[in-house]
C-alpha cells in the first residue's frame, strides 16, 4: 500500500457517508496491478482542460455540481474526468438518430442550457443562484422536448456521464460502502448481512433516522431548491417518485 | 435423467479447460505464439468472420475434423491478466464502441449491454446465465399465432445443449421447466441478492431455482474456482466464468485453427460463378483478401447484417443475400425491466456473481392473460454506476440521487427477460455515418408492439410481488432491454429468411451465417447457449456432409 497522508484516508465527497472510516484503498495491496493502475489514475492530479471551451467549462461545472449535489469540498473532479473522456472520444459509440454524437451533443446542450439561463434570468447558468439553476434543470427533467431535442435523451446524456465519472471514483465508493476491485481477493462471506472482515457496517451516526425518512429529507432539501412558480407541476412529478 | 458426463467424455470432444495454464497466469502465450498461421493466398476450407459464441464453436469443431479454418475478429485477442480490470468504467473496451445510429419509437441503447468485440465476443462480458430454450420456442407461430416456427424442433438441439453444458460447464439445480434436465455441476452458493429472490419466491408461491450459470463448481481442468467477486460483466479475470476465449479457442488452436485478431472484415466476396471465395479485411491499416472455399459470417445481429449490406455488388445491389429483402429484418431484443427492492438488512448485491437465481414459471403462453408468450425472472446485480442509472431513471438527481446511492448496500435487484416478438420493421440498415475505415455504420431501428408492452408490465408486477414478499420497504423499476438475436433468420425458404436450418444461405450455398442473427425467435432465455448449440449442430452437419461428399471440402 503506497503512503497516504492522513488527510487523504477514508475521504468521502463533501465529507458525507455512512460507513465511518471505510477506505476502499486500504485493500489496494490485494488488487491486481492493471486494475490498481486505472483506479489510482482517478486520484492523479487532473490535467488541463482540453475538450470544453471556457464557457462550456463554467456551465458544465455548475451542471455537474447540481446533478450530483456536490456542494462542498472534497469534490470528485467530475468536470475534469468528463473533459478527459470527451477529449479521448471514449463514448459508448451509439447515439440516438435525433441527437448529435455525444461530443457534439455536449456542446449543443451546454450552450442551450446557458441560453435558457440568460433568457429567463439575464445571467449565465453558472452565475445563477442554486435555486434558479435547480428550477431550470427540473424543467428539463420534466419536459418532453427541449430546444428541438428529446428532453429525455438530453437528461440521459447528462446523468450518464455525470454518474459514470462520480461513481467510478474511490471516494464515492467510500461514501456508499462499495468494496471496489475484488481480484484476486474475491469475497468469502456472501449472503444477507454477511460481511468481510474489512467491510464496514452501515452506521448512520450523523443521521440516526430510518431509510424512508432519510429519502424524504433528501427530497425535501432538493425540492426546497425548486419552489414555485411551477409548484403544482413539480409536486405532481415528485408524487410519482414517491410511489 | 441424463448420464453425467465424465472429464474423459468432455476431453474427447473439447480439451480447452486442460489447455489453459494451471498456474497464476491466465493465458498460454506459447500456444498463441506457435499458433498455425495461414497466408492470405492459402485457400482455407472455411473462413469465419467473428470469434464469439457462434464463430468459436464452429472453428473448434471443424479444426478437430481436420479442416483448414481461421476466424477473423475485429477486436483484440484478450489476455485477462493484461487487458481486463476489476472495474466498471474501465471495462469500456470490451464493447463495440464504433458509432451506431439508434432509431425507431423505442430505440435500444447498445454498447455494454449487448455488444462484444474481440476474441470471445460478448460472452466475455455476459452475466453467465446459460438456460436452454423451451420446446415451445421452436413453434410459436403454430402454437400461439405469433413469431415464427424454426426449421427444426427442440429435439434437434437437445444433444448439443447437453454437449455444451458439459463443455462450459454449467452449474445449477435440477431444472423443472421446458424440457426438464439436470446440470453437470451442482449449483453455487448464493449471495444476499439470491437469498432475497429465494425468500420472496417462496413467500409468493413462485418456483425458483439456483442457476443455470456457466461457471464450474468444483474441479474442471485448469479453470480456477469462482472467487465470487461479482465482476462477471467486466470479463472474468479468474478464468472461472465460461467464454469461448477459454472454452473453445484453446482447443481450436491446438487442432490447427488460426485466430486472426484485430482484423476488421469489410466485405464478403463472390467469384464470377456467384460462389463466396473469401473476405476482404483491414489489418494494421492495410487491406487484405483471404481466400476460402466457404465463408461463415458470425458477427452477431448488428454487424452480420451490416457486413452483408456492405458486401453489395452487381448481382446483389441491395446487399449480399438480400435478394428477398430479408437481411437485417426481425432483429429482436428482450424486454429486460429490472426492479430493485430496499431492505433493512445489508444485501451487498455486488458480492457473488450477478447470475444466481432464476424463475421460468411465466415463460409459456398463459391463455388467461391478454398477451402471448411470457418472461423469465433472474437475479441481476448492478454495480454502482449501473445502479445510479436505475436511480436517475426514477427522475432522482442531486441530493436525492446521492441519498439513494448511499443506501446501495441495502438494495436487491431482479431482472426480467420478456420475449419480445420478431417484427418485420425492426431492422438493421446502413447509416450515412461512417466509421474510421470509411464504411457506413449500422442504423438500428426498433419499435415495440402492444404484446411487448403488456409483457414488460406483467414482468414488472411479478418482480415487485417477489421483492415485496421478501420484505422490501420500497421498490423501483427501470425499463430497459437485453440481448440481441435475429436479423438474418433461419427459415424453410428464402421468402421468410436468409439461411436454412443448416445455416447455409439460400442465395449463396457456400456462404453460411453462424451466430445469433439466425434465431427466428428468442424465448425468454439468455441466448448464448442456444447460439452455441445451433453453431455446434451446423458444424456437425458440415462435417457429415463433407464426409459424404455432398459439400466442400472433401473428406480428409
């Protein structure tokens, strides 16, 4: 195991998580070399931006922060990870006939999002208060069509790239208690409520309430960002989410 | 019940598991270095395009029969130690990631879920489920008035199912559905996800069984035992889960076959008499032509039709073999809604292989339901990125997404496979867009029919019932697709399909199609085993015909 300064042990995004002290990197010496290489690269100092223009960078940064609720340090460098992926054109290949290829789709949709912000609020998207940003995003999530594109395809593009970057990062694994790479070590204790000696039980020490209440709190905190003027519409959509 | 096959029985047919290294390395580099290599000018008995489930089995069978055979694949000749990682995102290169255009009212995302590239094909990253089709799958048109009848019945495939279940080999409990049968290896222990399925099914009065999964449980040659690490979909670094890379390619090479990786075939070529005479391909940036007396295309349901359409020439202006407009039609995907349930206990579904427990209680047509055909239910265990897609599919984002994901260890997941029907207008055609070789890419148009939608709804209801019966406090469902078959289907005549029951094309008798694209229907079963069985049957018939002197090549 390479040296990790104490400040870089058991890091979780925004310092939140339910698996106190769990650090997926503590098992590093039981991973194979190729896997360890790709995981550790995600912790490397990030290279300069090469895909996003400065204007796209500002918009995308705010977009990713809202989509992933990254409101404080330490943050998973989602913007940089997506920038690298698009610069290398590491897409899934396929694209919807009614959308451009992913790289172009990112440029088009970020520009459209910024246009919406300027049109409705007279300021670029990144400069809007969080609440206004959230209202704009919820509007797109709920829409059928958006700037001549299928809104669902746009939303899927944004969330796919955001989640792939965020949930491939060891800090996110620390947050959710996921064991990460498992070769050649494997698992010995499988089954309901069975744990390996190095796995950490789910302990909700900072928020000792049940799952339903926690999910409800999360919904309320997000809803608080998107109050009226579309209250009725928002309530309706949230109603289906609660089902 | 059938007699259990011994190691000797299996080795008499396929020695692959004994040919891979028995130490800490996963690849026999010397065997690959010393592999027989043909020259482009050598006239092969058969050149195969694509080295996945269909292509590899034919390659191995014919090499054993003494044929001069080579299989070309667009992707790499994998070394699991060097090329594969225990990581969701970095396994991207296992998929076909060249551009493909998705169209239709219900476009089907490709990539990780249903495409492969490289030796072993998509079985390199399939979950490992290897159920048989049911006897009813071979005559859905006669029995249910939907789909199509196969040119042969289930009984024709049974011996090949048995052979391949021994060669992979398959582990599972005795199987009560379809044609009841047992498996050569006992079922694996289940993890939390499988326990939940078994618990819920028992409470809901639904029959469930552990398996069938192509992972040996016990000694099998030099294959290592499964370590229950849960990364089956990222390529098995352990050499535990079956894929042709370890189940058929080593034996093929030992019997004088060539595997030519990184060779992108751009056209099947006909001679002046209208017979196939070889394939053009790109390798190392250079275009080559490999001569052969027969050609088998095994590029799967997207690339096989694409290659035939790319091979259009004077006599087949609308695409090779497409004189009756059948190439690229009746492409099928299974409706594969997945439902997750939240439990107070820790499930940690990422531990243990994703394939665990199955129910085929709802596989057959139920006359009391408003739909024809049915669905099966199996465990699936999404890793974090995929689970996040499930959460965002509910409309969650921001703090809600994060909170659901923090709860990851508490969720169990079931997946359904609904038998979506083969439809004339679900097609692969050529797009205007081109790939880096300058070749037009595939455009895949897909639209569901009413029966499909009813099935997907019924499957979701049943999965929710099982999870609720197991004690879930909340469930969520994502509608999605899995698998691909069809596109160049088998039929009894050229108006209904591209190839006959022996996989010879109607139009060009020495041009075969030997992959999943020939399947006329798909059942509610994962297709890998059936694709292999259909290919093994084809190989047997080629060998028999050549010995009888009715087909090239002559008997050796």
